[in-house]
């Protein structure tokens, strides 16, 4: 399984957080907001502006610069209904 | 004996202030976005003939704080002042909210857990076993829907029971072995030391590398050997990795608990929020929709506040003024008193009071926006554009709040993690046109642009944003270099604003407006009146009066911007204590001209200004030195008089340049 940056995911993709390579404060804040290792997230929106991710059904907007530093592992099952 | 203290602690936007209002009957500002409360607030709960002190705190995600508002909350929790902590949790968001709970439990605090917004959890088919949750955490758990007032009494009963039981709670958090080993090691080092906090908790915080606790260790008189051992531990271990390991331990504990007590539906229930967001934060529609919303706000404010109810208010003020004046003449009051009341009070303060309907509608609409959940969306759609100017989306929230009043606008920057972002946001906030400036615009709009009121207001506000952003860019490249901070923000679900909240927010603002008219505006206008009728050798309201002299002195400064009379210049001067005083002063100074001829202020304005000078005057008002309250807030928040002076001067300079440029270029192009 490949680890990719959150910013590379598309709307509807689901993924698991692997690691966060941002500054200490930002990393801690992301952790506290639920984006910690192994957390399951789904991408609600990623076209312009912050990436919008759902963590347990709660919407968290993450600035693009920071989203780039969130490394995730894509969960495959969503492949088939990506084109909806 | 003093009252028991009960503190409200929880994640941002979990409903602390709503609960606070329900407990204490207060009218604190609430809204549906993270970061509404930025200060500690206290109130009293009366229950069964007993009183309890309730402390409302800004929202926090953890006890490790980044921003000013979080530090306020964290310091209070750490101070051990509270007898019981009510930990409010958003029922839809248990995993994340429990993280903070684990930290409170680590401190062996007396905690009552409140599962708030149960109705929303129900809608999303999230089921929570409260009894099991209570057993796992070892603390009482109560369910509530704070905004409907459901569960309030249960919470109070649970709190009282905790106070009466006087038992302390164990920390149920399980740490991973590696971390646990180090925690125990530090615990051994600390054994026998007198610490302000529980030893175990202190040890955890040291392993975590918490700055607050490390500083405290230096200050609480431990022997040098202990301090050295702790410092060595730090040097030896890479504390960053421990920090995240401790966080991870808490999180996996919280997750385990949640997994056992929460049942989520197989597939997330699509809520109305998802559907609305498809449009409101759409790539192409986001900013146009924002603009449309603001335009609708101004249009409605104008139609309802000015055209429908504005005349009514004016008639009331004038009618009342006429009766009062008649009465004073009837009882043979001295001339000076009649003049003070007729010109100063009715002409001045009355001119401000006439705008109450307008302000009411404006604050109703802004309150509606705040309560709906749109604020974080506005931050979201603006983030991209804001970055081009060196800020990020969160800064935009402080700007919208500034539309109501710059004081809370500046206060709301407390939620920003990065000092540079915060400073810039504070310095540009005065360009966000506030409610107090609206009376000035409306008088000029009525005189010169009566058919395009909303458009002119919209353009002025938009221009304020533009100037603010340009200045942000300038500050970014000069005074405050460096990276802008990261942007993380929750987008809460949309909620139908409750009438109670919207009315409450409106009323606090309108009350404030009226109170200001009766206090500071009254004082300023009276002072101006005194200056306008003295010395007795000069004709009242003439150029030879003291006020006339001040105005004449200022005229050369404003002449290049097109407003050449001393009255217009001195009115701007009067606007420094409070912006409404500009209209108040103009009203008072021109009262002699219009009242006798049965005219209104607008008619006189029309005689003294042209379309072009009206425009440059409005721009001047939009941008120039903010009122004393705003300057005071900047002083308090930056803890420096230097920034107060800087703000006062640079805003004036920008305003002057813009007003002069508009007038000069406009004149050259042949406008008038």
C-alpha cells in the first residue's frame, strides 16, 4: 500500500491517516482534532481552498499547505463509486 | 462561606455559553461557529435557595494551548479554582471531545460530563450508552439539549451530588507501555516534592513536554538535583515523539471508550448540511454567494430599517423634541437650556437615535448569519484569497465580526494561533465598517444617492475589505515578515437560528447603541455644543466660537479632500470618541439652519456637499482613525501604546490619501 499526501485524494476518497509531517503545533492540533494515526477520514471536497475532510462525520477544513503534509493510506473500497 | 465554583469546559462550539446563559439567565453572545467566546465570564446560578458561581470559558481542544483565548481557559482549569468542571461534549463528536475529558481526568478533577446536542446525534442515528460511558470514565454523565433548555436541571443535580459526595476520581486513561514507563520514572523523581498539581499529572505533562508545566517546575522550589534529573530526561529523549505518543495514548483510550459506548450508523446519514454546502462552499459559487448574502443584508437593512421604519423613528424623535422644546419655553427656561435641548439633544443625540430601526435590522441579519453556521463557511471560501494577502481564512471571521463593531472584531483575533496573523488582523480591523458608521453613510446616501442605498453601502464595505487586505499585504512585507500560520477549522452543521439567540444578540447590540447615544454621544455632543456657544462674545455656532476655531484650524487639512467648511471638519474630529458623533455634531451644528425652515438634516447636507464631496467624506469616515473604544481595545490586546498610536495615525493617513485622491481625480474628470 502506498502512502500519499492528503492533498492528492479526490472527493469521495476514504483513507487512514499514516503520519503528519507538519510543524509541532500544527501536528498536535490536527491530532487533537481527530486526525491522528490510524484515524479514518473521508474527503468531502478538494478542489480549491482548504481540503474538507470528514472525521467521524465532522467536517474539518485543512489549509492546502498543511493538507500536503498529512500522509494517508487510501482505502481501496471506494474505487468503484468514485465516478458518481 | 463563598459559593461553590462551577466551570464550563469543552471544545469550541460545543454549547458552553448556551448552557451558561441557561444557568445564569445572562445574555452572553452565542453563535454557531468555533471561537465565539474569547474571555472568561462569570455568573450566578440560583438553585434551591443556594447560589453557585458559574464560570464560562473559551473553547479548548486540549489543555495545551496555542492561542490567547485557549490560554485563558487552560490557565483557569489549571488554577484549581473550580470545585466542579462541567465538561460539555458535542454528542455527534464524542471521540474528539473525549480527548479533552481524558486530560481533565488526568488532573483528577471533579468532572460532570454533559452530552449536549443529543437531538442532532439522534438525527444522525448516533446512539450513545450513557450508563456505560459513565462506568468507563467513572464520572456522572448527563444528556442535554442546551438551546432548548432540556436537561439543565439534571446537570445541576449531578453537579450538586458531586459537590456533596466529595470523592475524588481516578485517572482511567491507559498509556502505552513505553510512555507509562517514563511517566513512572518521572513520578519517582518527583516523589516527596511539593507540587501545585497531582504528582502523576505533573509527570505525564513532563513526559509530554508541556511548556507550562516545565516552567512551573523551575518556579516551585524543587531541589536542584530533581530539576537536573528532569532536564536530563528532556535532553536525552526526543520530546516531540513522546508528546505525540502521549496524545496517541489519550486518543486511543478515548476511541476505545467511544467504540464501546457509541453506535454509529453503517453509512453516514447525509444531512441537510451536506446539501447546503454543495452550493455555499462551491469552487465557483462560494465568493459570489458571500457577496450576494452581504448585499441582501444591506438591501434588507435599508428597505426595512430605513424606508419602512426609519421615517417613523424620525417622526417620533422630532415629535418628542418639539414637545420638550415647547414645554421648556412654556416654563420660561433660560435660552441656553432651550438651545442645548433643541440643538444639542434633539439635533445631535436625536439624529443618532433615529437610526435605531436600521441598526436593529442590521444586527438581526448579522445575528442570523452567526447563528446559522455560515461564519466558518465564509472563512473557508475566503481562505484562498486571503492567502494571497498573507493571511488565512480565520482572519476573515474577525473581519465580518468587525462589521458589527470593531471591538469584538479585534477581540475575536484571540483565536488565532500565530502572533503575526493576529497582529495584522487587529491592525486592519478598523477598515471594516462598523454599525456606528452607518448613520453617517445613511444621511449622505439619503441626500445624494437615495435610489442606490444598498449598493453604496455594499461598495463602501467592500472597499473597506479591499483596503484592509492591501494593508495586510503591506504589513506582511514590512512590519511582520514570516510564514502565515496553518489553517484548521471545523465547519459546524448548519442550524436553524433560534429566535431567542438572534433576538438576544440583536438586543445586546441595539441596547448598546441606545446606551451609547445616551452616554458617550450625549457627552460628546454636549461638549461640542458648549464649545459652539462659547465664548459669549461670539455668535453661537459661528466661526468665531471655540468649536469654529478648532474647525477652522482643521479646514486646511481637509480642504484637498473637498470638504471645506469648519463644521464638516470638526464633525470628523468629534467622531474620534465615537463615530455616531459625526452625525450628532453635524445635526447639532446645522440644527439652526434646518429646524427653523422645517427642513431635515439631509436637506442641509445636500446644500453643503456635492456628489463627489459626499463620496470622499464617506470614504474618509470609512477609513479614518477608529473610535476611542477600538483604540483602547488595540491597546489592551497588544499591551502596547505604540500600536494604539500607530493605528490612529496610519488609518488617518490612508483615509486622507484615499479621500483626497477621489476628490482630486474626480474633479479632474469633471465630476462634482
